[in-house]
C-alpha cells in the first residue's frame, strides 16, 4: 500500500490474514525475548561493576539551603543524579530548561516507586533555586532539584552534556559512584525499571542475577499504590494475597 502526504510516499508493509499476522508476531517474539534476556544479563553485569569512592565534599543549594552530596540521598541507600541544563546560555532560558532535558523530565514515573526501593532521584543544574522553583511550578515537576555550586558537573562528566550518575551510600555514609550513562543511552530513562536497572542493587527482586547478599524480595509483592508506600514498610497483605491466589510467576523465557 502507498500513502501520499504532500510529496512523501510511504510504503507500508503488506496487509495479511490473522493467521499470517500471528505467525509474523511469533517470529519477531523470538528475537524480542532474546533481547530481553540480553538486557537482563547486561544489568547483572552492571551490578558487578567496580565502584569509585567519592572523597570530595560536593556542595549544592537546595530548597532548604545548603546541601551536601550525602544530603541528596535523603536518607536512602542509592542516589541517581540527572544533570539537567537550565541556566543562562541554554536554549529556552529563562522560561524553559533545555528541550531534551524537559522531555526527559516529563516522562519520569512517580518517584514513590523508586523511593520504595531505597533509591532517590534528583536533578541538578546551575540555575538558582528561585529559577528552579519557578520552572518546576510552571511545568508541574515534582522531583528534587538542586543548584550545582562547584565542580560536580565537570568531575562527573556532565559539564557539557546531560547524563545520569548513580551513587551508593555505605553504612558509614561513605559515597561511591557505581554507574554513569549519557548520550543515546540516556534517552530511555524515565520509567521506574530503567532507573532501577542502572543502580548497583538493581530491581532487588529474587529472579535477578545479583551478587551474594544483595537485598531481594519476591517480584510483584512489593508493588503498591504510590500514595500508600509510606503506610507500611512491609508489602501490603491484601496485594500479597492477590498475587498468591493468582499464582503469578515472573516469566524470563
């Protein structure tokens, strides 16, 4: 079939019977499952990457005043920092942040799900807190967003281009850099799963191939409505019953 739009001719795939369509879907599904297994294996390898100690005391401005990198964890074990470009000299200033960074901000899942896995997501830019607060209000964004005041962006590879840095807080409050992603790999960020997959602990579910001793719980059972995670640290017994009665298992094939 050919469709014309202006001077553009679009050649679409053939129209087939339901049986032929299903056969084609099953053929593609083999490759899609292989891709899923490959992605899981890559995430498992990522969880075994060496860590880099962060020995410098980086400082930020936040909505409550001065904040250290440790403060950005907000008491949780893991921290993901996205370097967003919102500052003088960036296209869109002062009304908007970078279009690409803004598109990424628009697709972020509700942060309660990340927080439930002991993980904090924060944005960081060189704009003032007054400008950041104004932008968040205009765009309806809820993520914590800090002002960079030193060489944090330069030291972590995000002084000229956006990117996500992932950090881990040890029991002694020592901080480690565990992962970094930018360029094309950065565009897929936004879902709870893509964020968790790039952290040192992963999704923290029992099916994952993680180093010995890593925290893991059954899949599905920890899920909750985003406004009820704070009600209890344990899985909601009502949801656990639903999952158990349905005999739900995670398919990895």
